[in-house]
């Protein structure tokens, strides 16, 4: 597993490495581990595009379930419940529009 030389924020077990904010979009790397059970959640204001940099597991988006592996990409519309269930250490590249960090400082995430 590569070591990322960036500072991160722990958000409910997700290691979020902020890369940039361009316009109203935020670009992040998100590291997830099979040792952690992640809770389904949604973003009320933001849509996401998630690309799998490395790893494998299962993605649950709305009512759909699909296995994921390196190179896969997912579009997650705003307000759709989703969760990634890693079978191996995984690194995701996330583009959120608008940024999950709201102007009020609150993160746009609601857990099931």
C-alpha cells in the first residue's frame, strides 16, 4: 500500500486528502480500508464522480450493487444514498460539485 505524503481529514473512517478546489468543484483522494465498515450516506447539495485508482470491492449506489476494481468510474447524483465496501485497501479519486465543504463550514454528508 503506497503512503500518501499529504495531510488528511478523517471523515467517519474515510481518509480524505484534499487536492484542489477549482471553481465550485473539489478534487480529493479518498482512502478506504477493508478493516472499516463504512456507513451508507448521501450528499444533499453535491454530485460526485468517483474513479478507482487502486483496490477492489463493492459499490452500492442507490438500489444498484456492483463490484469495483482499478480503473472503474462511478457517477453519484446528489441526494442518492451510497457506500463503498472495500475488499482490499482502495484509493478513490473524487470530484465533488459543488464542494462537499459548504460555505458555512459544514460538510455535505448525511448518514443513513
